[in-house]
C-alpha cells in the first residue's frame, strides 16, 4: 500500500493533469446536462471500482437528457490534493466541484467483503441536496461490459438523477383556448393563447386541438433546465358537416318561387280571359244584375235561352271553364307559395343554431287547412 507521502505526491501530479484536462473539456450538449464520474475510491477492490466507474459513464451516455464528461478524475487523488478526509464532507465536495469545473459529479467508495463488493454512490449537484444509493454485487464483475454490472449502473444512475432532467415547454397557439397533447397524451389546456408545461428534456411531439380550427402539430427538442418555446399556427376550419336547415331553407324558397310563379301566371290568365272580346260578348248576353256570368246556373240558363246567340254563348262558356281552372290554381298555389317561402326563410334564419331572441328579423310561418301565412317581425 502507498504511504501518505507517496499518495500526496501522486495527487499533486494528477491534480495538475486534471486542471489541464478540464481546460480542454468539451462544451456540454445543449440538449443534455453533463455529469462527471469521478473514479471510485477503494482500498481493496481496484478492478471492481474501475469497472463500475466505466459502467456508470456508459449508463449516463444512454440515459435520456444526460451526457458524460470524459475527464478521468480520481476521488482519492482529489481528496489528497485538496487535503480532505478520505470521505469528503459537504465543504470538500464543493471544492472538488470547483477543482474539476463541474456542476454535478458522481463519487463513491467501494470495499471488498469475501465474494462481494459493497459501498455507496453519491451525486453532488450545485445548489441542490446530495442524493445517494447503496450498491452491492458479486466481486466477479470486473468488466465494465458485464451485463449484470451494466444493469446495476443503469439502475444507480436512474435513482441518483431521478430520471431525465426536466425542462419547460411554452406552447403558443393561434386560438385563445386549445387542448394540448404531448407525445399523444393530454397535457392540459391553453388559455389566452399560451401555456407552459414541465416535460422531460429531449424531443417531443406537440399537437393542439381547438374548436373551429384545424389541428396543428410540431416536433420540438426541449432543453434541460430551460424554457423552450413552440408556436403553432392554427387555421380556421371550414365546416364539412351538411347544414340541413340551410339546405331546406333554400329548397323552401325555391319551391315558393315556383309555386308563386304558377299562381301569378294563373292570375294573368284569369285577367286575360276577363278582357277577351269573346268573354265581353258572352257577358253581354246577360242582364246587368247578373254578377257572376260564369256561375254554373247562369251557364245552363244561357244554353237553354233560345233567344241568345248560341255561338257566343258556347265561346263564353269555354272561356268560363278555362277561368275556373286558373282560379283553382290560384287558390292552391298562392298559399303554397307563401307557406314554402315562409318555411324556407325560417330555416335559413335559424340555420346558425342561435335562437330568435337576439336582435334582428324573425320569420314565423303558419300552415293550416284553410291556407298558409307568414309573420315577419324585427326585434331590437
């Protein structure tokens, strides 16, 4: 075993090398926090300590959100150079962090007991409480690539770090209110177009959903111990659902127009018949006190009158029969036109799903056996 003087001398040389290595340390990854693994201290399990040190470094490389600094610092050398106890106290641990220029590092101690090694691992983080975890495994594990040792190292890193480091993800949307899904799972809601969520550092898929807008999606890499912004533009969604009320409203208005046209044409035909010279001549066959010359009893009477002009009477009766047809069409199609147009207008007014209590025009159709109608009012 080395004497205290030999160890102190060796510590001085290694400390110089450590300072030189730290000056050449690579910049930490912007997406992962760096951890330095200090070579574990031991007095009787050197192979096991070296293997576990390397296994811990490999486990950190594979842990999401963390990166490893490759400097080869030794706990024994650092405590000697800084004149600390073999087991460093809180003050010495802070000086070690300054010495190796690291904000977080893992240190530990191992001892051999028969066929096993046991000890504890510690994670020192600047400004945070220290975390530790005990380890105990077979002394036969002397290779860093041994699968059982890799598993022990991975479990130790997970317990020491608590999992991937967290970061803040600030989501901004084009809608004032929206639901946010991170990696396919509901994360919360956006209010006033913005919300912040705490997530594990690393890549994430973000999707926002809101009524009246198309979904928007983006991939983002969240930085550890930082706020990462993502802005998702949302385009207004055009409704693809058929508005049956609106469609029915246009159909009703179209049918009302058609029915109204038939009724108007019938009225024109009746007026045309009444102004026809043959109808005027036929009317002249009656005395002035006869109001409806086309009444059935008057037509029969004029046919039986031997003094009347038979040809004029025949033509007049034909015109009366035509007028009866068009009059019947008026009685049918005018109410149908009013009812259809009224129903169509009502459907259009209410097709937006809002009640008629608001300000504006109100259309209320009415249909019955005796005819139809529509009431139009304006509310303010």
